[in-house]
């Protein structure tokens, strides 16, 4: 079967680490053109992807009839205009998360994709992480009983600002609430559906910082409370997931190995054990069952970002729906917006009828 030609817009960290090497592992995809203006980016492309044509602008990709799918891996402020341009050119799109900076932008793009009959997928790749897949398995197993509290942390340590990093500037879509919070919100919606309310405490803590670099987001459900946190000042490793149920708890340390391997230059298609966690960071389930204390290690599920792109191929060919629906990614943006409203008004903001996928 004919391969799907791909154009990649943006070859910074996102394009280099999370998209190009993953697409290389999907046989049905053929990366044909990449926008790369910086000499160091061009050198990496020539070394790792010698068959790929380096171009200067998105127009060079859109004008190529061989290209059916365009991947947008740019700064967040360019997601909306570039996705709109791609859809208007009649090509399918994968866009890095967060989907857009506003719900209004997301709604417009969803409507345009439907009108054009095109696939629009948002790269919420952390759904395909080993740690999240394991949490999902444990929650759905019912062993914890009804879940009453989930805490998720996504911490890093960098007490300085990266020079010329757009994520650290005071521009729309910057900061870790859009960057990391989008992942955590998406995972929560997948696990538990629509919350009833949102409360956010957003902070700028590092000297000279201009964008949010710490947050604590509470999502309220009738019998459940979810706490999503992230910090750029976590020097000591923190628990990744902590889940409380009426029967006991599940704790998960460590994180999916894929990002570390991708940043080190490894390719998923060269490693038969790709996405497998070291047993030392497997999670622990501790429950009371039939009057007996049971404590056991839960082997982690295998992570695979390849599964995201395999699904995109299936959706383009009409054999499966998208796993990450654009309406779901749009709802993530709406909760981020409500989080900012909560921060400004210092109150819990009700969700009511503001989501469309959940």
C-alpha cells in the first residue's frame, strides 16, 4: 500500500525528539519535507534523515502534492494559524499539544476539519506512556474500590531560565500550565470524565521568570477530588501518581522511559524493548481485601508513542477513529482557561455545560 507522505513544520525539541524519530518507526509514513532554518537543525536533519528535503517555510510543504499529512511542532502561538492553513490546503494535520491557546480557536479548527473531511489529531502523547497506561489499568481493574482521590505530579528541576526559550516568555500559551498541565488534564478527563468544578493556584516562582512555573489544579467530582501539580523546583524526586480508593492505595514512582531515550537520540524501531520500564520503578498496590492486607508490585504496561501515529494512519485510511479526538483536546484548553479564571477570581469555577467531548 502507498505510504502517506508527511511534512513536518518545526524542528526544535518537539520536532527533533517527539515527532521525527517516532514517525520513522511507522512503516506507513514517509517523512518528505521538514522546515528548518537554523544551521544546527539542518545538520541534525542531514545526519539522521538524509532523504528528507529541508525547506524554509510551510508553503513549501503545502505546495507538495505528495504530502497528505502535515505535523505542526512549533511554538504554541503558531498552532492555530498553521493548522488553519494546512486544513484550508486540504491536508490532514497532527498538531503538538496544547491544541490551541483558546477554546474559540479550537472550535473554529474542529469545524473546519469536519467541513473539509480531514483528520485533525492533537499529540497528547502522554496517554501512550507506560506510567499512565498502568494507572488506567489499575483504576479500571476495580481493586482499589471507588477512587476518592488522585494526585498527579509532573515535576522538574531547573532553577534558571533558558535563554531565548519561548515557553519562558510572557506570551499566549507559555508556561508549564499549558505545557505540562495539558497532559495531566487530558489524562484525568480520560480516567474520570467531566468534573463539576475547577480551582487553580498558578504561580511564578523562579527569579526573573515571566510565565507560570508552578501550579496546583483541583478538579472536583461528586465523590472524587483530583489534584494536579507541577513545579520547576523539585530537586528531589516526587511520587508521580498517588491514588486513594476505599480499598487502599496505589503509588507510582518514576516515569515512562521514552522521552529520555528519544532525547538521547534513540529510535523506537531499533529497540524491541521500547517503552518498557525498569522493574525498580513499578508501582505498588496496597489494599484490604476480604479482611486481608494485600501488598503487591504492579508491573508497568508498555509505553508506545508509535501507537499514536499508527492510529493516525488508520484514521486517514478510514479503518479506525482517532484515539485523541480534537474535541477532547479542545476540552483540555477550556479547563486551562477556567483555571486562569479561577486564579484571577480566587474561587472554584463550575464546569456546567462548557465541555463538548465529556
